[in-house]
């Protein structure tokens, strides 16, 4: 079970970045997305609509006390940061974890996050995007596959060489 | 040589997403990032600062006529879209291309893009993030490596188990 914790969300500035983090999380095998910072009903609603159309389960949850959230999590805790150790050397170990919390920072990450996490891992050593880093990390973690099992799917893409095709189940 | 073309940039709504696309492009081996839509000097300046500090070359360029840009590009043109064919089956062919243009859509992609591109490829069949899709695509394209060769590097991360360490060259 993979869960994401996105820290320090700001309603105006981060709405799309946090939303992209959640979409990446859902597409690449996470079952839940939690965020701290400012509470944002739009973020929750837009993700809820995605899961209703394209399938779930996928939960979005606001977390007031991120420290307690990390401390109380039963499983392995990985903080993605450009300052950490290269992630690729840790993937096989992480794959064995029953429960994994992937912590994604915001603009300023409090120093405690580095201490509370079991691992601080980097996806490349260059300034980067948390969305991109999360995508590559989850892609490797899931054995370079995309999540295929979704429940209550109402809409599906039918891959095409050119153009768009989706099917709807009413 | 890999170049990115981001379509339909909107100054207020897309600034961070386009900027994240460019950061991902730079970290994962692209030498240049072009965008169409609204001209945005902040986008250009912020990426310029990144390349000045962390190394280049990496160019950011505004494109007024995206159709001409795609048509005139000498090389293979790949459009990333959730509606396309799974990208993984095409990676080995694309690796052989001398010049590659990776086209990343905005909110509404004009139908011509599907026709002007040599390939329309999807990174997963789920609604997703263009930043995440671009990251996974470039990661596979570069043989699951990050770009290591940068010139005129002033700042570098020294990977740490906990905490942050960078070195500066003045």
C-alpha cells in the first residue's frame, strides 16, 4: 500500500502542482494522497471527480498535523528531496515494504522531515519538479508499470495512433 | 539532441506547470525548451537562473507559430498524449533518432498536433500530469539515467543521508 504525503500546500500557488502530484500518484499505483498546509476543497473535489470517472479507490485527505501523520505511520517512510541519496540504490528494499509513505516537500521543508523519514532519497541531483520526481520514483517502484486495477471505472481510454477515443460505461 | 515544445502556455494558470516541465526536461537530458501560447518573461528568467547556477546548456524560447515549429523541425516528432499508443513499445526506435522533438500539450490540444507528429504516445492510460508523463518518458529515453554533463556549473548537490549540502564554485 503506497500513500503520498504532500507537505505545505498553498491554495493559490500550489493547486495545480499538488493536483498533478495526486494524479501521478493515482496513475502510478498509490491508493491515497494526503496533504498538509492550507485546506483546499477544490483540490479534493477535482481528484474525487477523477476517481469517480476513471476509477478508484483513491482517497484525498487533509492533514492538520503532518508530524503526527509521519510519526504514526506504520511502515516505511521515504522523503523525496534533491538533497538525498540517489533513489535507485534503494528501490529493491522499498519494494518489499508492506506500507510505504512517500513524502513530497513543498517550497520550504522543515528540517524535522529529514529526521522523521527512514530515507531521504533524490531523483537526480538537479533542481527538479516534485511531480516529475514522484512520477519517476513511483514508476521504478512499481516495476516500470502503470496501475491497471481500478474499480468502478466509468471512462476508459482506447489507445489510438492518431486522435482521441474513450469509452463510457453508464 | 532532445527538445521540448510545450503548447498553449497561459501566463497565470500554467506558469508553474510549464516551469516544472522545463526543469524536468533539463534534468532528464533535453537541451532546449520552447513554448507557445502566451509569452512569459518570468518563465524564461526563472529557467535562465537555474541554468546559470546549476549548469547548461539549456535554452528557453518562445514560439509564436507552433505549427511552423513542428513542420520545420528536422527529426522525429513525438506528441505525448493520454490518447496515444503506449510509449514503451516505441522507446528503442526513438533512441536512435538524432533529433527528437517532444511535444507536450496544454489544456486543449488542436487536432493538427496529432497529424503533424510522427508518433502520438501515452505514458499510461490514465488522466495524468504532463510533467509526470514527460519525466517518465525522458527517463526511459535516456536509459533510466539523469543528465550528468552540465557546463559552467556554479552549484552542485552533495547527496546526504539527512539534511542538505551544496557546494558553490564562485
